[in-house]
């Protein structure tokens, strides 16, 4: 039967669409016998209602429609881009943008961020996909993007949710009205929501999934993205730095005294504008709890980034590349291979909460990440001990999330009180 489907696929999509990396369109995947069942059927290894989960629950499905809103057009025109629904700078992340020659008959820009935006152009792999892969390595070799691997998934998501060379997120875009970007790999996957179930069959086909590992790998990939941007010199445009690479709240904050915290910018003097480096710091806290020797090397590289890197453009690029080399050569592999037990996860979470109470006490971006880390790592603890959150821990995490709910109403004292409450509940 798989062979028949594969042959039909080739005829239905046409030779013109089967160019290298050709995108066939969301409708190609939406057949009721494939991924378009109204509800999960239960007779196959997959749910088969993935299309409807995406269409009804996933914000990616409405990404293009966002560009039709008056607010989006106002932003686009402020940037000199014209109609948002036609602007390349908007479409690059709000739609599945491919060259005209690679668009199949069912491809529609109005589908927003659809199947192939994440899984890769189906023309390369749809025939083998229908027949079924023997191993996940076969799927990768055929061109199916490995979204089951946290590092690959993180790199793909961050290209829009943090910005990249091909899809830059600039201070100008935010000044025009785009909200600041926020991302954490496991949290956003859950909110998406995932359109698969991690059951025994999934683990056999795609490998075991662990929220604690996904969180750490996500931080590593976000750090890699930032360091790559700095190393490639995307942090400056003539006299003016690209402010998107710096902590928003370094400038957008109350002018009340006493906000500066020692250690936020390593040994630099107060007034140094900190980088948007929460991922670099969080990765260091993970290492501090899991591999102290490696953590010292990472921390030293972070300190050099501020010390020598802030002395000039060439030095910054050199220090960023040096730290990225360490990440790529050693740290990422360590994070990917780790399987933390309960005490280790508690140690990581404790280190994050301690830092959030110290050098990052007034840092809203870090506060958001601390809240998400608390929920993700707490969930991982629940998986390991089978108990989940205690009532006190749930209450503390709810208070932490409430304190960071709105940037404009961020209250550092309330945030610190929530941190104290959570640290106390974890200690009991």
C-alpha cells in the first residue's frame, strides 16, 4: 500500500513541483488517511490529526493573517516596506517563503508557517515518508528536517524567534512596533502545541525526549545564535550599534536609583550596557551544576567577552568566536549527552533562582527565562519522581509567572519575593 501511495504522490504533485527542496503545500499533507483526520484514529503509529491541531490551535497557522492586520501594515510602512503581506522582511518569518520555481500547485502563501516551513520541502521526501522510514537516519538522509532533535529544532525555531543572518530581527523592527522576541524551546513547543505524542512508538522511531535536556540544548543553541551574530559583526552599523543584541531593559527602565547589580556585566563598570545574553548565562549555570571545570572555562570566556570584547569591534568579534568555538567543540556535546537525575535538576534550578535573585535581580529578560526554566525543570523533576509539583511549588511558580506577565508592569520586588517563595518550597 505504501508503494501505491508513493506512486500516486509522484503523479499528483507533478514534475514541476519536484525540484530539489520543492514545497508542495499544506494541503498535500491534509488527506484524511495521512495527517488530516478530524481526530486521532488510533490505528497507526501517528495521530493522523496533525493538520487540524496545527490549523485550530497553532499560532503558526495564522502567521500570514497577522500581516493583514492594521497594526502590521503600520509597522511595515514605518520601516518603508509598504504592504506587510508583500514585504519580504515580514514574509520571511510569517510565511513559508520559497522561490517561485519551488512552489507546488497546492502551495499557498496564505497558509502561513505550514508543514514544510519546519519539516523541509516535501518534494525530496514525501514518497519515502509515505512508505515509512526504517530509521530516523534514513529520514534525515532523505531530506526530512530532524525536528525530533532538540539542537536542530532549536536552531530552526531561533532563526525567527531570535533572528538570524537570513531573518534579522533589528531594533528598527521593534521600534516600528514589533514586540520583543521571547523564546524557550520546551515551553514554546508545549504552547505550540506539539502535534505528536511521545509514547513508546515515538521513542522507538525518534528517540527519547526529555524536557530538562531540551531546555539546556535550547539555551545552548540560543547562545550559539547570539555568539555567531556577534562574531560575524552584525552587532553594529557604522556609528550606531545594533541595539537588538543588547538587553532592552538597560535603556527601557525606570530611572530610580539602585537598579544596577554587581556582576551583571562581569567586571565592567556600572553603566556598561549588557548584552541580551541570558542564554549564555543560563548555560553557564547549567554547567556550574553539572560540570564545574567546564563551567569555569565558559564563565571565563563570558567575562572576556565583556572585558576585552568591549574594547573594540575586532576584539568583540574575536572573543565571541572563541566562546562559540568552545560551545561547538565541547559544551554542546556535553549538554546533548547529559541525562540529569532529580538532585542535579534541583541543583540547576537552584543556581538559576540564586542568580535571578542576585546579578539579574532587575533583568526582565532573565526573569522571563527564570520563570520558564522553573516550570520546565519542575516538570522534568515530576517525570523522574512521579510526583509532579507540590502545592507550595505550584503556588510559587504561579507567583513567579504573574510577576513577569507584562513587561511594562514588571515589579522587581514582587519578582524577588516570588523567587524567595520558590526557593523555599524547593528546599523543603
